C-alpha cells in the first residue's frame, strides 16, 4: 500500500512538477515532501488544497477514491474560486470580441480593396 508521501509524489508528477517546484508553488519549506513520514499537517493540507483544488484530499490522505476530483465536486467544494473563474471567462470573452472586431475590419478592408480593383479592371 502506498504512503501519503508516495501519493503526493504521484500527484506532483501528474501535474508535471518536481517536489521542489511543488513546494515553492504551495509555499511549503524546502524538502517538505521528502520529510513526510506518516501524514501531512492541517496547515500544509490547506495550502495544498488552495493551490490545487482539483486534488482529492481524501485520496491523498487515505488512498480512497480518485486522485483528481470530478469537475462538479471542484465547483461545489471551492465556491470561493468561482468569482475568479467567472472574471477570467469574462476577460476571455471580451478579448475574443475584440479579436472578432479586428477580423471584421480586416475583412471589410480587404473586400473594399477587392471591389476597387474589380472596378478598375472593369472600368466602372
């Protein structure tokens, strides 16, 4: 049976990190992961949950369930993250609207140039 440290290392690898970068990202001390013996303290769990809300903490601590929460549980268990998620989505929508407007201007300009060329060729 795997230990808490083994499961945490598995999660870190799945995220494409190494223990040092994980510790820095979460705000844990250097070699924290290496020094885990039996379990992880509540403060460290909170830091990890805040940085990686998709991690199933029950899986991390006990090995029960899946490593990653389903997306529905993620939203339900982390309502404080919803406003930030909505803000990001709104920002992306505005950026896409601006990009579409730029493309429309380019298309209009190209259409106008094409029509001018056709008028020159046909003499109208």
